[in-house]
C-alpha cells in the first residue's frame, strides 16, 4: 500500500539532498514501527509503504496461527518491498529525474541478511541511499505492548520468537540509525525524527 503525503501546515519539506533515500523503519513487534513511519510520513509528506500489507495471504495465516515465518517465507516479501520502494522513487513513465526525495518503509528486518536484501536497492544506482532506523527496546516491554493490541495477527508469544531471530545491527552496518524505543510513542517519534533529519543534513546535502 502506498500512502501519498498530504500537504498541511505542519508538514515540512525534507532537506534537499543529492540522493534519494529509502528509510526502512525496523525492529521487533511492538517497537513502534508504524507509529514512527506515519509520523515521518506526515512530517515530510513522503510516500509510505506499510510492509505488512505486502505479505502473502499464506504468510498472514501463518502468523495469525502463531507460526513464525521462515526465511523462505520472507524472501519474496523482502524483494517485493525493495522493488516497490524503487518504483515509488521513480514512478513509471518518468522521463526525467523527479518523484519524491525519499520513501518510508516498515519492515522488521530482524536478520542482517534481510537487511542485505533491501541494501541491494542501492547497488546499481548511485543516487539511492538506504537507511535502517532501528527501534530498540527490551523483550519484556515489547511483549507488554503487543499484549495490549486488539485484533492484530501478531501475538505476544511471537515477540520471543522474533528476539530469538534478531541479529542486532553491528558497528560495521553504517547505514543503521539506532533509536531508543523504550519511551512513549511521542518520545520515540521525536528521537527518530532527529536521527533522520541529522542524516539528511549530512554530507550529501546540496
């Protein structure tokens, strides 16, 4: 699902940069990916891809039944998210540089090899930059948050499974921006906004 930015008085244009950015909001269930993504989408009027909506019906059924997804289940989903991100940055039929300066994507990207699938987006296009905004919080806190959700296919006991799979980004993953997600929704949103703005105002500014 692609959600186009809606201009309003609170919206701010992203700083002008020499590149197009894929902002992947990552972390285990309950860390606030959707909340942060929607906040960045509304702040910058950038397109937003909600990763969960790209899962196959079979994947959703497995998660609803409490069955963790395998690498095989996730592979085509990750590739689809990558290709949809690129398509959003360069709309079909565009004959000259244009389109949005970035796209926001939610994807748990728990393992390094999952993140590597998304990183391929920048391999053959020097104008693309991929960033992972990693929302970090304790398993206990995230389990409590997921328990409080209503009518969502992700169950609290699946948080433990996600932490078992989680490969916390290492220092050599320089495209990862870590954010403390233990605070309130508003606090996490503001922290994420700060790191994103800092990255956009980095060395690639025009």
